[in-house]
């Protein structure tokens, strides 16, 4: 969670009115234009470092624009000369928190509490200490969201564009004509999603968490493919130093046109390590029991997947973040006579995001997956092999706190040696999301 801290004392009124650079920077900070303020002040650091008013404004602008280390250094220069500069202490606490040093942030807040008898100031600091506790898992947190969107889907049923397919195991020498339900269909759609979650500490290092979320979509042109789902999870998280261990029970119900298409339940586990301020690695494992009520047991299967991931946060005002993960898994049908549906799969994912300004973030991600089936499909007399590629790009715009507008373009292509499973799909969407945190 982002720590929202109101500057505790109005330091702007203390600035020398004759200093045009500081006046301009102070005005930009008042307007929450932190990046322009930082860019204005930063070139003068070598000659003005040590000036209390300059260092304070530089520290505020740097921390608020993502240059946390630079901001902390500037504020430390302020406190070296004026240890009782409460505004600087408040901002350096915010810097510590944003830099992942929660304990140092809490210590600075407590330091401020010990220096002031102002009841309003105490209330503000206590609120911020509570925010630190929530963000670090030391206090119970609740969250919820609601998301609505509009979009266009070029292939709502993920089907081939071919009108006929060869199925020599069913009709040797003949091509079978596909019905409209088995061919690619496009449609505009409306979507609605909502969810809620909680996390509460059981001890200093152990917490329990849970969530429920669901989504539904209405296609304008053809409602027989309208999808909806509900997800449930309940788990434990254990943190110790730079390591975090998570295990969770998961349940998913997936419907098409109001009818249960698939239900699954399973367990997910993850180990995550924060190598340093910029690098994070993790290992994950997930198992699930898949049940397809309308398939008569043909598609019921056990699915397991494991993999590793790495994430890196670059320094700089754009705060770019990249991640890379690889995985391997198997899906084995419950009944051996349907092993032509069993498969092993492996793939790689890569993606990232970049902050364009304090309200706008651009993101992109792509993945490639290979699926190799165990036995020859009796209808097509081939052992199926698929190569799937997908890519998405979009932006997140935050017009006001708690609201997000997300335009996104996605493309997926599945190449298969069996033409019935060969398809591509493009989705253009715009979603509006409201988040609640308490």
C-alpha cells in the first residue's frame, strides 16, 4: 500500500521569498507536480547542498517522484543541522517506508511523537504508523474492488476460422463441416467483476489471508459463450527476514452461459526472496483437480505446474520494472483411455511496466507455451501438438485516488497440428476500476 502523508508543518512559508527557484519548486510541490519540482532542483545540488530550505524541498520532490535514496540523503542533511525539523522527519519516514525500511519508518514516526504535544499531529502520526503496520502485515487489512468494462473480442469461443476439418478417424477421406458454434465468432461485450480480501496477523511473522472474486461477461452478438467465474482462496503467509513462504487452498467455478463448464480445487505454494532493493526471485508450485460436469468424465484431470520467476526494478524517474518466469507442468486425465487429452506443457513469460508520470503507467507482457499430448487423438489420427503465443499492451491511468482506467489490447495465437485447434484472437478493452482499502 502507498503511504499517504500530509506534510506535517507548512515549511513553504519559511522559505526565502526572494529565492525564485525555491519559490517555483515549492509551488510545484503544492500542486503535487513532484517530478518537475525534482527536475528543477536537482541540477543545483552540488552548489546548494547544505541549505536547509533547498535540501528540504529537494528531499520532498525526490521521494514523491520515486528518487527515494536521493530524497533521504537530502533530508539527512536537513536533520544534521536541525534535528527538530519535524517536517523533514516526517518526510524521511515516508522515504524509509517507500524504500522498504518499515522499521526505520516506524522509529522516525515515534521520534516525532516524542517531540510534539500537538494532539492533531499525534493523531496524524498514529494514523501513518497504522498504515505502516498494515502494509507490513502487522495489522489486519481489508480490501475490495469493483471493475466494469467494455470491449471487442474477435474470437469469443477461441475457435478455428476454417469451415471444414479433416477427421479421418471419424470420416476417412472426407472433410466435416463445422457448425457456427464451432467456428470463430466475434462480438462486442460488457464485463463486470468484483472481489474482496483480508489479511490478518497471527504472530509477528505469520499471517492468514483469504479472498473471493468473480467476473461475468455479456457478449452482444452471441450469449451462448458468455463466461463467468468465481475464485476462492484461503492461505497462510510466513515472513522471515528476506524470505516469504505462502501456501493457499484454491477453488474455482467456471461457467459458460450460466452452465457449469469446469470446477477445480487445489493447493498453491510459493517461496519468495528479496535479494536486494531491486531484485526478487521466487519458486512456485500448484496442483489442481479439474472436473468438467458436462463431459461425462472424459476431460476430468489432475493438473500440476511448477516454475521460477525473477523480477527487477530499475532505478530512475521512470521506475521501470521487468519480470521473467519459466514453468513446466502436466495434465493427466483421470481415465487412462482418454490419455490423448493428457499433455505436458512448458513455457516462458516476460513483461514489465514503466511509470510515464505519477498518474500514468504503461505495461506490456508476452508469453510462449508448448503443449505436447501423450497419445494419438482417435478422431484425427494424430498426436496433438500446440504452440501458443500471446501478447498484451496497455496503460493504467489514475485520474483520482482509488480509481483506475485501463485500456488494453491483447492478441493470442494458437498453432496446432490439428486444424480444429488452430486459431487466433484479439481483444480490445477499456476497464474502469474502483479500489477500497481499510
